[in-house]
């Protein structure tokens, strides 16, 4: 026969499970907001480097304000200097990309046997469908404009969130700490410290890696005569933030631009991207990222695939830093505290 204490225990467990289910449902409904919030944390980590340096000689609030002013000024200056070149290169890339695709399709058609009548019929159908295609393009223009506005707004909100987080980081830590039982506060403090340290190391390393990869790519493409070298260097800079997937995705526009320019430039662009990624794998990563949290390539690709399938493009972007945080917490809370093992034990044993 059940006692009153057992019934109360069962009710408590049921309420906890319901609360967890409700929390997970709320997180799922607000997943985009959660991911944007995590991006705000990353921006705050990036800001913490210059703010930490400046706050040693001035008030922290003034340091945050100066960093924001410097960011806005640098962005405006880069846009003013690079906008004409980037606009010209975007136009060239947009004009040449269809020609590159047509060349690739032409290679396929040479293998197939095509009749003249078939080609004429295809041209006639294309002419008939031209107004319909134009109408569809017009329908997509307004949603695309709203998407651009939403993206710019999200970027501004993320930057503002990062600024608030870096201005008073202890306020938010203490707020979360209030929810932790007193007996677990020491564990929480250590987990918070390790996660912040691991994230700072990863962010510092990836920013340096992005800069070097974008610079190497732009210089290499300029040397081989690619006309869109600046735009393609910027794309490589941005793509390096997402390991493996971003590197592959950022090289596709360069290969298409090279193919549209000439077969020789296609081969040269491929050689540049291959050389740059070899430099990344054998020089940049070992030197720059050696002190950061190491995530195994298989786990990284699996995590990117899962986050991309569940959360879309934004999930793929934040997958790597989230895996870094998850790995740090798993090593401390489970491997060290629960199992009593050293996190580096498997690496030292060669596993």
C-alpha cells in the first residue's frame, strides 16, 4: 500500500516532468529567438577582448561605448571604400554565373544526342514562359525585401544584446546563480568559468582564422587574375566561421566565377582554394586553434547536420560554438565529477 510520502514523491516527479516538457516546448517555439540570443552571447565574447583592454584605463561603460562607435565607424568606412568594388564584382558574378552554368550544361549536352527540332521547341517554350517567369520574380521581390529588413534588424539586436552582456556580465551570472541550490553553487561557478573560458578561446581563435583565410584567399585569387577577388575573399572570411561546411560553400562562387572567366581561371581558382585550405589544415588550425577547445571532425559534422536539419541555416552557424560549450560542460559535469576521470585521459591513451 502506497504511503503519503510516496504519493507526494510521485506527484513531484510528474510535475517536474511536465515542467521539463513545457520548457522544451517553449524552447522549440522560440528556437529562433534562442539562437539569436546565443549569437548575442558570441558577440559579447568578441566585445570582451577590446572592452577588457580598455576597461583597465577607463570606466567599463565608456569602453563599451567606444567599442560600439569604433565598430560602426569601421563598418561605415569599409562599406564606403569597398561598396563600389563589391557592387561591381557582384554584378560581374551575377552576369557570369549563368554563363558558367550554361558551359557546364553544354558539356553535358555534348554527350547527349540532340535534334534541331528539339532545340527549337525548347526555345519556343522558353519564350512563351518568359512573362510567367517575370511575374514570379516580381512576387518574390517583396518577401525578399522583408527578409533583408528582418536580417538587418536581427543583426542590430544581436549587437545591442552583446553590448549589454559585456557591460555587466556578473549581473546575469548572479541572476542565474540565484536559481541554483546553495549546495551546487560552487559547481555552477566552476562550470560557468570553464564554459566562458572555452568560448573565449574558441572565438579568439576563429576570428584570427577567419581573417587569415579571407586574406590568403583574396591575395591568391588576385594573383591568378580573378576579377572578383575582393568579394570572394569576403565570402571566404564569412564561411570560415562554419568549419568544413562553410569552407566548401564559400569556394563554390569562386569556382563558378573562374569557370565563367575561362577554363584556365577555373583551374587556377581551384588550386588557390585547395592551397588555402591546406594552409588552414596544416598551419592555421594547429597554430591558432591549438589552445582552443578541440571538437572532433566527425562530431562537428554530425552536430552541424543535426542543427541544420532542426534549426535551418542559423542552426548550422551556431552549431560549432554550441558544441564547444556542450563539450566543456560534459567533460566537467559528467567525466570529471560523475565518472572521476580526467578529460584528457582518452587522448593520452591514444583512443
